[in-house]
C-alpha cells in the first residue's frame, strides 16, 4: 500500500521554486530530475514530485507508511518555505490517503 499527500503553494514563480527544490536535494546525492516544469526527488522514505502551474507549485509525496508521508511533507515544506521566505510561501496539504 502506498500513502499519498498532495499540496499546493501559491506562487507565480513555481518553475523557479520547483527547480530549486530538486537541485537542492540532488546536491545531497538523492536521485531527482527537473524538466519542462515537472520534477521529482527519490528519498529513502519515498518519492516527492513537483509540477509547476502558472499560479502554484503542486507537490505530491508518497511513501509506504503514514509516517513516511509525514516526514516527506515536513522536509519538502520546510525547504520550500525557507527558499520562498521573500515571497512568504506556504503549503496547503490535502489529507493523506492511500492507494493500492
């Protein structure tokens, strides 16, 4: 079973922030990629993916446990909020769910 949570961060600079997140984590020797407004980072706890929309950065985290999803949400959100301090970025997450 895979647990999933999706989030949104309102910004008109989603491409910049998505790219910055992927670059940051891949510099820490994690697998990841950013191309054409979409990207991902593979963590030991699971997968985080990002999609740039004109008005927001869309985030999705998935893991094998609810705890893993919570850890990924926390690390991705903390980094995005820190990178977007000037723009006062926040993330609104949906409730965690599961997929078979």
